[in-house]
C-alpha cells in the first residue's frame, strides 16, 4: 500500500502484488490496471464503462472459491470530481468483482 498527498487531496490507494503482477486502481482516471513486474507492461482490466468509477482499493479473495477473484472498492468518483475535473459524474460507491484467472 502507498499513501500520499498531492496538493491537499487524498492520494491513498491500495494495490496487490501477486505472482509477479501488480493489480491496482488509478482512482481519478477510473481504471484498474495489471502491471507485469518483469516487463513493465500494463493493461487496463476495468474502466468506468465496467463500473470502476473512482476505484480506490483492490484485494484478492481469501478462500479457495474466490482466490482468483479481485475485489475492487470504488468511491463513486467523489474525490475525482471534487479535486480534479475528469468529466465523470458522482455515482454510488460499489464493490466490483472480477475473475483474474487467465489474465
């Protein structure tokens, strides 16, 4: 996890490193990325069209049934619209689930 402040706005997000891949939210740009540590290649795996509006935190499930499920918590773009003009409306925060097997 990393946290910081940028011009007074909250800049804390959580990310997960698993099997040589970083899974992380970008928050104000409304995407979730996976980044291969070996090559540095990154892929957008979710965006606002998938419901990832203001993604703030990610975590993998802890049981055998959901060990390959990435859970994404959003803030509905509350901070994105307050502190940056990214053009997205404020919506209800959600919990998204994404299967990562094969990605």
